[in-house]
């Protein structure tokens, strides 16, 4: 037990995370430490393909029975795949927790992956890929990450490509699950109004009998890359641009400093530096934002904007001007205090999204085997110094590290 949550480990290695909330609604998730970076060469999209197929047939349920199991009681069931995780999650009335746990155990450990369902889902995923390609603001992010992690599975599109998805088969599925669905790297998390003993008892009932799988995977850290600039002509009406670099891993000592810097530069709200300079002052972009995603052994920092083709060069100059300011000038004590207050306030508000919170806690338990309380998170942000931010800016925002990708309208 810690200040605001409880953890219990089953004999097979599956960890149970519980956070109490006086509410009639429960949010729960099951996270597996297996994502697109764990796919073998020529298997891009396999982790996501499996995630789709989990909702098809199991040894004792048909597709309709799986979908109706929670929907019939008004619950919300969904899943997603990232570069490092597969997550199944549900929101439901408290009295239906056992129903959700029964379903999670069934789809995660007893799916049968029938051939006809594989063919159907292949078609669905091909439509999903086409849908993303129709959205340049989404597609450019995938292409940017391909450049950022060139030649490494981390650079593969999570959805895969039409060619790789067409080749995936039952043997690929079975081998991936055997190699990556390690019970010691699974977390079931619950956010609801229960006694923790009840959550443990139900977990022992449903997840306790799952056979232990302690397969060890070797994740390879992406090799270094050189700065580059790429331009692609697309059938679009405005230019889309991403400028970014590799960034700190989730365990790096400067992670919180970069999170703070990212929020100051182009985070949530209208008062970020990039928004004030590019949108408010010059009116040359509707959307301009920065993002920092930390992964277990690396990270992604990027700035995105969309603008008219003739305004692109000016927008890029303004982005680099803001980055140079952060490299050259230490934040004053008032600026630093205001940046921290803004970021801390946003984190506190984000806690209201309880599903997002419990998933974040489960990921932390998976990666570090501990979960920070809200006060510990605030303490880490408040401990960031202006000198650290200057060091971070000169490292991450260095022009010699930057990769630039432009989608331009075809002539």
C-alpha cells in the first residue's frame, strides 16, 4: 500500500493495481508490455492485428457474445496498441466489475483467432490505414517517426502497411504472444469504489489460474541518427510540418524538465510560446503545438504546424527563433514559477479523466514497479531548476539533432 493506491502480485506475476474512488462508475484496464516495437522484421502491424482479433472469438464466446458482454449493461469497452503496450479498457457501473474481469481474462488468454475473422479484420485495418493517410496531420506524425527511428521497429507504423498486414498469419500471432505476453509484464488496474480485498479475491479467481509465462524479450535501443530535412508532395491544400528530435527516456533524470519545457513551448492552452508567436502575433497557423513522448529507452520531441505554402518558411523561422531563445536565455525566477504553476494545474485537471489516470498509473507500475502520487509528481516538477532547463534546451533543441519533415501541396 502507498498513500493513494494498492498493489498486489499474483503467483504467476500479474500485478493488480487498485485506486479507490467514491463513485458509482469503475474504470479498469489490462495492460500488456507488448507493442509494435516488439514485432519481427516484415511483421509491422502484428501487435495491432492481435488487439483487433481479441474481440473476435474465444474458446467459449462468439464475436457477438464478446461485444454484448459489457455493452448490454451500458459499459464502454475498447482497446489500443502503442509502440510499447497493448491495452484493453472498460468503464462500467460498479456492480459489473466481475463481468469485465471475466471478459478480459477470456479475450486475452483464450482467443482462438479464426481464419475468417483474420480476413475480416485485415480488411478493417486496411480501411483504418487508408483513413489515416487521408489525414495529413496524422500521417505526417507516422512518417516523422519513421525518419526518427530509421531502420528500427520503433519507426514502423503501428497499423503496419497494406503489404505487411496482408502477410500476417496464425503462426505469427502465436509466436508473438508466446514471446511477448509475459505475465510478469502485465498489469490489471481498477479505479472504483471497492474494498481492495474484494479486488484481490476477484483477481485471484479470474487471473490467478493464467499459466505463468516468463519469456524474456530483448528490446534493442534505436541507433543514433543524423539531422535531415525531407519534403513530400501530397494531394493537400496546405503545408504540414514537423520539426523534432530524439528525446529522453521515461527513466531519464531530465524527463520532468523536458515535460515542463514542452508545456511552456507548445503545450495545452492558448498561452504557449509557439501559439502566441505564430498564431496570435502573426496569424500564420491555425494549429501549432509541441509534444514530448517518453519511451522506455528513448523519447520523441516534435513541433507540428499547418499553414499556407507561402507562409511555411516564415513559420519555420519563428519556430527556430523560439527554440534558440530557450537555448540562449535562462528562464527568470518568475517565468519559471509561472511555467510550473500552469503545468501543475493542468496535471491536476487531467486527474479528473479517471480512465486516463488509471492507465497512466498502470504503465508506471509496468515500467518502474512504482506509481507516484500526485504530490510526488508536483514535487518533481517544482524541483526543476532554470539551469537544468537551459541544459535540456541546448541538448534536445540543438539544430544539429533536428529532423524536419514537410508535406507540401502538389503543384
